[in-house]
C-alpha cells in the first residue's frame, strides 16, 4: 500500500510534544477531579511526557497505558485518542487502533487525517467496506491529499472492483498529472484484467514521466515478453541495462530472452559480461550452463557447472546438469557418480520429480556402461 507515514500519523505529533490544552470543566467534573487548573495541566502534561518517552523508546504497550490515563483526565481531546490509535497501529493492533480513531473522529468529525488513519487501520484489520468509507470521507474533507486515494485503490483491488480502482488512479492523475506511480499502478490493474495493450499504454505514460526508473523498463519488458514481442522486450531490457549497467538480474533476463529466441551466442556473450561483473554469481553460472547444454558444448558446460557447484554445493540441479554434460563427453563413470550426488540432494530436499528424472538417467547409463 502506498502511503506516507508522516501524513498517516500526523496525529503522532502528540508523541513528541506535550499538549498544553486543558480539559473543559465538564471533563474534569465527569472524572470527579477536584484539581486546580494549573495542577490539572501539570498532571496531564506529565502523563503525555511519560507517554512520549515510552513511545520514543519503542515501548508502545506501556505508552498506551499512559495515554489512556491521559484520556481519562481529558476525554474531550481528540489528539490523545488519535495518539492511542497510532500506538496500537504500530503494534499491529488494528482493531484497537480503529476504535481509538473512531473516538477521535467523534470529537473532531472534520479531521481528514483521522479518517485516513481510521481507513488504514480498518483495511489492515480486514474490514475493507468500512475502510473504503473512511477513505472516501477523508477525500471528501480534503480532496487534495493523495494518501486516501492510494488506500482506497488498494481496498477496491481487494474487492476486485478493478474499474473503480482505475478511476481512483485517474483522479490522482487529475490532481498530479506528473505522478508516474498512478500510471504504473493503473498498468498493473489492467494486466490483472487481462488487458495487456491498455497496461502497456499506461506503463509507457509512466516511462515518459520517469524515464530513469529502471523498474518501469523492467515491467514494460515483462509485459512485452508475455505478449510475445521479443524485440520490444529486449529494447526495454537494454534501456534498463543502460540505467543500471551493474545490475546483474537485468543481464540475466536479457540472456534468457535471447535464449528463448535461440540466439545462443548472443546470450552467452551477455552472460559472460555479467560473469565478469560478478564472478561469484551462481545465477549467471546456471544461466550459462543451461545454454551451453543446449548448444551441446559439453566441455564448456562441464567447466561452468563445476564452478556453479563451488558456488552452490547444495544445488541438485547443478549436479544433474553436470552429469548430463559428462554423459555428453562419454565420461560415464564420472556422470554416474555426479548423478548419484544429484539424486541424494534431490531426496534430501524432497524434490521427487528430480529424483525420478535422475534415476531414469542412471538406469540408462548403467546399461551403457561397459
């Protein structure tokens, strides 16, 4: 969920500064306090100071007890209840947080921040319907604050109301035309609806607004590849690689796409460059080994898989593929020993399919062995 913690819990200003406002006379009378005004303020502010110190120390449970004592003194102060809500939310006690925020709202019904915090708490408590209502109320009071829009969109997606979520993102764009995140999230919703062309269009708008965001290029590449547009997918990955030339995962993804197109030499070249950047990457070695096996370059595959086993000695697939490469070079005894190790690791990791594949291969090799 996209949110701003400062906006969500502006009410937590209570935790860093004492409240000097005194309770109205009726609050004092309702508690039976026979204190002078100065003594009352002193006692209240002392409780708030203690609560602040406990909250800053991370002792939220004790801080809540102190703030509840403050609420008993001043039960007409909405900020005290919002502080209790904040502390409960920090502990993951979202139902209790929601109750506290509802109390704050009953005292200050036009406070958009309280409604937003209530929506946040209800959403985390699983009450999506009432969370949506709270977010909408916050938007109605302050329609320029984006945080309730983000929260409402998340709740709508949980309810699978995709069109309503898209409309919320469109409202965000109306308020902030350069907000690339709204386009990015809208793209993901279109994709969930099975509308890849609309998803691409929205993502392209995000890229236009934030051309240096690597993740946007990666997501655009992913969708293009899903659609079978390998050329556009590669271009997006190459743009991502230019933005982050040391990002190993991007190089691996380019290699996989080239492999899928059976452009093995180009794929190996990319992966070798990646290996030069991070020679200890098991991922790169595994990707290279797979291509070398497809090319029947068994000698290079043996070297690569031995290196992979050094990096990931508990990887059964590495032993499995090394066994295949050794078999390809007719080194049957070595292949059998390696495959037996692969079987042992598959068994230890409860990978039955791997066990069955290796046993079938071992039976074949045992028959072929002189």
